[in-house]
C-alpha cells in the first residue's frame, strides 16, 4: 500500500498540469489507498511523526477554522458542505506527508511534474509556431488565451513559473550533473520564461515569475554574483517590456484600470475595470467584511453575503460571485478573525520552514522559499484554495519541498542570507 500510494502521487504530480478530471480521479484513488493502508497497518509509526510537524498542525488549524465557522453560517446546508469539501483539500497535505516523507517518491514526483510541464511547454511553443504559420485548426487540447494548452492562461503561467524555478534551481544546485545537463535545465528555464512573457498573456504569471526569480537569487547566488543576477532580471524585464506586445498591453491595461478605478463613483463600482473588476471586487469585499468583522458570515456563505450587497449586480454575475480573487479577503468574509489568524499562521509557518532549509544542497530546498513567494503573490490576486488545480498542486508541492529537510543533512547556506 505504501508503494501504491507513492505511485499514485507520482501520477498525480504528472496529471495536475494536464487534466482536472484526471487529477480528481487520482486524488480519490490516493485517498482510498490511504484508507486501505490504514486498515492494513501500512502507516504505523508515520502518523505520530507527521502529526507533530508544525506545517501539519498549522494546516489542521486552518481547516478547523472552516469547521468552526460552519457553526454560525447562514448559508444553505449544501453550500456549507460544498465549501467544507473544497477546504478538505488542505487535509491532503498531512496525507501527502505520511505517504512521501522518508521515501524516494518525492524526487519521482518532482520529475513527473517537470515531465508534464516539459510537455506543456513543448506544445505551447508548437502552438505558437502553428498559429504563426497559419497551418489550420490546432488538433490537440487547447484552452485558449495566447498559447495556453491544458489550463486557462493564469493557471498555465503560475505552473510554468514554478517549473522555470525548478529547472533553474536544478541547474544551480546540481553540481553532480554534467555541464550539458545543467545547460539543458537552464535552457528549459529560459524557454519557460519566454513562454510566460511572450506567448501566454496574464499579469499574474509575470508577477509570480519575477517574485520567484528574485527570491531564488537570494537563496542560490553567492554574494559576489547577486548583483549580476539582479541586473540580469532588470535587463529581462526591460527586454520583455520593449519586445513583448503582450506585456505592454497588459501593463497598459493595468494602468488604465487603476486610473478608471480612482475616478469612479460609487454607482460605477461594477464597471470600473476593463475586464476582470478586481479592484472593485476587493472594495466591495471589504464592505462585506465590515458587516461581520469578528466572526465572519460563516463557511459557505461567501456568494450569499457578497451578492447581497454587490452594486451593480453584474459584479456578482462576474467573478466576484465565485470568490473575491484574494485568499485573505475570502478567509475574512467567511471565517472572520479566527480564519484570518489561522491562515496567517499557516503561511507564516510554511514560510519559516521553507526558508530555514535553504542551506540544503538540493533542488527542493533551493526553490522552497520561491514557491512560498509564488503562493503569496498568487493569493493576493486570486483565491487558489477555491480552484481545483491549485488546491491540489500547492499542498503536494509544499510537502515535496518540505521533504528536503526530512532526508538531507544540513550544510552552510549558499546565498546571501546565511
């Protein structure tokens, strides 16, 4: 059962970038394997060690805040149950830890994820060439939004950001690799950056990529090379701004949205942005929080609470009725101060654990702080715990990167923060 659970997680790491349906099926099979393994005694001795881990305790506390807020929720029972089921993806984190820590499966999961992202990258580049050659209808799965293939452009770019960081971390830390292998990883990272900045539109991907690269520089770069790395990032940003029409269009759109938002009256709140209304949604969400700031409106109540006061009503019909595009605001609306405190403790615990293992000479340890920063940036402009791909991907990857501290000896940090 241990081998079955590990193999299912390798398959899951490969499936997450490719198919939501396959992700759901593999997650259900993994949960069944964990239950069968529990009955067979496969996890004897593992639960106790994992249960004391700070990341697991913080995760259980965060899910506990959703259970607590369900006690005073005014939402319909099916809405409460639906939100509790979505939040139950948090419980995958301790289950993943039980199945993965002190096993060879984390390395295989990372390899499977990068294989899937390599396939995604190759198809994205091929689609771009196909369109430019006007070769006719694209014959393979395609989600639209530039050259995004299996997911919408935001998810595509966030996952590609993580893949670029992983390939680059491998090139930086793989001293046992031949120079050709390190060069190949660096080339894959460069192609992933090109895919994000030039081929697939989306401001979220720009932010997660650049934030992750900055933190990776702090972790991996020797002090004498840090300024060169940061200078290279500045050159990259300037080149993207100058050469990429997609980047120019997105930045121009962002500036126009901010200007429109600042000049909008209260009656125009649903129409102040050109497309995605995020600034208006956030302002409306703050007003909903103000209605019940201490305990929140209860688990599963977000849509009911937001749509009751959203003006005009099309703000509810658009993205604001699903979630506020901000994980902090979602926690405050549904769970109030207890949920906010639990979420803050969760991200702080993960950040502390990933940062303190940065001195380990592994790819996972090197990119751990970068993944945390990707989460923080992403959670400021979206609500990843509400999205199927993201609420499976991040718990799995947090466990994969935390596993570096479980198996590798500690060495002196290589970056500037030591």
